């Protein structure tokens, strides 16, 4: 037995791709030229991930505008004045707003799985956006002739299809990105908003069998954009009891950047169920210092002292560039951190006699 290790998702895009996207937006190159840059970046990213020894591959989200908005590609019933998400360093991200019915995904994740699988023989993991994040597109004032309940019914169907399509396309596992979970406790300290988010995501999961849900996971972190967070000041242990009510088999939890990991691990020990596999973050993407394999080993051994060895794996705290324009983390830094995670996890497994 070994300790499983997986990336979260995004890898910083090559500078050439970032330039090509800007050039296409400025009508300096055509869509075909941009597509060539996407293909080149995807192929190189997968090759580089394989070189790190990573047993599980992602597409690095090279062709996504962001982890949150890929599903909205091509939609014409959106406006730009949606919910604003503030980060600790003062910068913000703004979601679109749904302006008219109906709500449909413009892009489903199966396309990303199919593209990635054409370049690797290793298991491919696919990240998808949570239904709870997409629910923020619906305006507080409502939409005439399209109730919130009607919107949520359409959203649940689309989100379920996103996961189902990825599994059918050959994804070894599907990870629901739920970074708004911790943020919700900042917006509503009572926890009511968080519980409504969990309930909505569970509506999406109702259509999957217990065996399928073992291949579906959820990822939470305090945000990671331009080396800044949106909710790191929220006590992690207030999030976890509700998070573990999600009907998934896998949990991907930011931990390397957590100031009191031992306390949080103790809470996880109390919540983990017999069928759960918990991936603990052992590298911090928004810290420019590259962890050594020995540092990762020590963090893994710290986890092994608290959680059952058969029920945990390792991961990165979050994606390295969840938004396409985020160049705060160098591409080489990301691959170096991933290599340290892979090697450090293997070192810890040997020390544990696995």
C-alpha cells in the first residue's frame, strides 16, 4: 500500500498562452491560432506533470478562463455586474449575473477530460465548479418569469450532467470546487448560507450511486488568487462539520497554510467516515518558497499520527492559478512544489512501512 497523492487542478499558464489569449481578444490573431496555443500548453503541461512523477494527471485548466466560469462559455444571457468577491490584499473578482432564462451550461467538463486523456495513459482527474458557486449568478431581485426554484432545478440538472459527463468521458475521479464554502461563513457567520450550499450540492449528488460517489470529491480552501485569500481568517473547524455532510467519498482540504494543523486534524478525525478518503494539503501554492521533499514528508507523518493511514492522501492546498490571468506563481515553482509533494509523500510512506 502507498499513500495516494493528487494535484488540485490549475497550473500557471505559459506566458506564450497568456499573450495569445490577449492577442485574440484584441483581434490580432484568430481563433485557430489561439487553439494551437491551447493545444501546445495542454500537451506540455501534462508532460511536465508526468515528469514530476505525479500518479494522477489534470489538464492544468490550461484552456479554462477560470475554475469558476468555464461553464459559462458562449452564453449570451449574462451581464458582467454579478457578485463581487473581495480578497485580503484588496483586489476583487466579479462573477457574471444571469439576466434571462433559461440557465444552461455553455461548456461541460467532459470536453476537458477527453482532451487530457489523448495525451496521457495515467488516470485523469477532472475539477468541476460547484452548483453552489453557480447559484450566485441568480440576481437577488429575481428574474421575471423565472423563479429562483426554477433556476435551481435547471442548475442541479446541469451540474449533475457536468459530473456525469466527466465520469463517462473516462475521468478517474471528479473534484467539486467549493471554495465559497469557507467564504460563506464570512458572509453569514450563522452558518445558514453554508448549510444551504451543502444542501444544494447534495441535490446534485442524489442522482449518483454510492459507488460513483466514492469517485467524486469536494475541495475547499480559503481562496488563492494573486497570492491572496478571501477567507483565511475564518476558523476552519467551524466549516468542517457541515462540509462532511456532503455525500461524497473524497475530501480535498487545504492544510499546509493552516496555522494550527494539529487542531484541525483532530476535528477531521472526529468527522471522517469509514468510506471517506481525505486528501490533506502539504504544499502551499501562494507561498513562493518551494517546500523540500523532507518538509512534505514531515507534514505527512504529522497527518499519519492523527488520521488512519488507509484513509488519507496528499494534495496541494489549492490550484496554482485558478484564474487564467493570475501570474503571481511561476510555472516552474508550481512543478517544483508538485515534485516535492510526490517525493515527500513517497518518503513518508516508506517510513511508515507502506
